[in-house]
C-alpha cells in the first residue's frame, strides 16, 4: 500500500461564496465522508500551510498578487463574473496553493509517495495575472514550479481531468518544455480553449496535449483518451513527478458538466495514471481538487480516486 496523505483544513471554509456552486460544503461534506470510511485509517492526515509571496509569484505576476493582498479585509468583490473574493478568500487561497507544496515536500522527505489535496478555491482557470472561473491562484501550477525551481525535480507532468479545460495552467506552461500539460475536457464548453491544435510554443511544442470530448462522453471515451493519447505522452516526457488537476464534474450527476462518468470511473482513470507515474516518476503524484458540484457524487468520486492513489 502506498503512503498517501490527505491534506485538508477548515481554513478552506473561510472562502465564503454563499449559494455559489463552488462553496464550502464541497470540501466539508467530502472530508466528513472520508473520515467515515475504513480507508481513512490508512491515510496520513497532514495540515496545509500558507504559500508565500515568492511561491505564488512562481506562477503569477507580482502585480496580480499585490492587487489581491491590498483588497480591504472587509470587502466582498467579484474578480470576474464567476469568481467571488471575500474577507476570508485570500487566506484560503494561500493555503490551497500551500497544500500542494506541502504534498511535494512530504514526497521529497520520503514521508509520502502520493498526496490528495482537498482544497478550495480551485485553481486551473487562474491565469498569470487574472482570477477566472472560481479560481484565485493556480494551485497545481505553483506546485509544479516549486518542485522544479526549488525542490530538485527536472520535469513535471500535469493531467487535468476536470470537465473544463484548464486554460490558466496551459497558459502558464505553454512555452515551458519542462512541464507537460494534458487535459481531457468537454468541448465546446467553458472557457472555450483547449483545442487539439493548441500544442505549446517554441521549445515546448508538443508539451501541451488537449483531448476535447463532446458532451455525453462516457468512461470508455475517457479511458481510451488516457491510454491512447495522454499517458503515452506522459511516459515519453519522463516526468520526475506527476500532478493531477482532479476535477470530478464530469460525473453524470454533476449539475454543471455534461459528461456520463460514474464515481468508479475516476478510480479507473486514477489507476491508469498511477501505472504511468510508476514508469518514470517512481509513482510520485500530487493531486488537488478542482471542480465537482454534486455533494454525493463528489464525495464518492474522491473516495474512488484516493483508493486508487493508495494502490
């Protein structure tokens, strides 16, 4: 059994969004559900820490960071039509990014092989200088750059299984050959990016791999996309560590997505990613929550995901 950590803290509930689909019940309900399962005793529970300014600005502009930290503590603003920033948002967002870093640091020390970060706000739409699509900081991008710039890793791979394309992550790494970004997502759909023709630029051509799927796609479509396109690219890239942008909004019961996956589908996809990670990255994986908005579907999908990470 692999040494797997669950990284979570109630600090993520301080990002208050009201009746917004991305709300604190997502992580609170999931955590309580995981605690009730037999597998919980075999998981290390680790608290996150806040990411520092230097860590955030690995992926984001200093101007964007300063804009957020200077918003008055008592103000509630919309950073874009979908993204709320309130009194507790900055703290939660710093800890969400920091959770990914804590997972990597545990792997570097040898305490862990894999980690799942049960965090919010999510991250993969956050661009270098712009909040977008419920996302404040790009948690996975910050983690990947921390791993490469400061923790001794040479190459990283990111597999994004959220129903939406991770336009922010793609933008951050579009010309960086050290990081392979792969996404399976519904198209046409928000945010309108992620075509097969978007493949990276300069020395990083081929390091962006997009697999857009039509609404109604099933488990077999996802597994074929992984096995035939994404995982061969991952193995060829030879990453030292693999990151998963773990969105669960492709579940058939999700109110936002239009795909036809079941909770067990996410376990099967994770099993395939784990197998590929073992070939070059010694099985080292850090996964972080992105989307997923039906509470029951989210919790059971994460159960399947974590079980597969433990294998």
